[in-house]
């Protein structure tokens, strides 16, 4: 699942064809989930609060087990890094 500060309408352009894989996109246009996880980048784009790019692993009990926050939305952890974190659970 991916959470974005973008509106539902904005996210609707990102389908499986655009992304190259099937993923559920959740609009958090009120920034509540983003605030709950401490990932707000205040006035990050055009003076508007946006989400800091992050990858979070949450276990079946809702406990955050791994977090990787980037300073650039183009930077994400390598798949091997995420798989390794999952295997350690």
C-alpha cells in the first residue's frame, strides 16, 4: 500500500499500467496518517505540507517494525534491503 498527500483525483492517474505493478494507493489529503507517522514535510511543495518519502513495514499487530525515510522522493530503499528487513521479522 502507498499513502500519499495527493487527492484521490490526482492518484487516479497512477494505475498498474503507469506504475508497472499493482499497488493500492491511499489518499491522505488531510495529512492525518502522515502526521500520525511523523512524516510531514511542512511547506514542502508550493508552500503546502507534503509527506516525507518513507517505506514502513508494519506487522500484523499494527506495530511498526522498520522505517526508512528519504530526503528525496526519488530515493527508495533497494528491494533487497526491504526483503532483508522482512526476513528479520
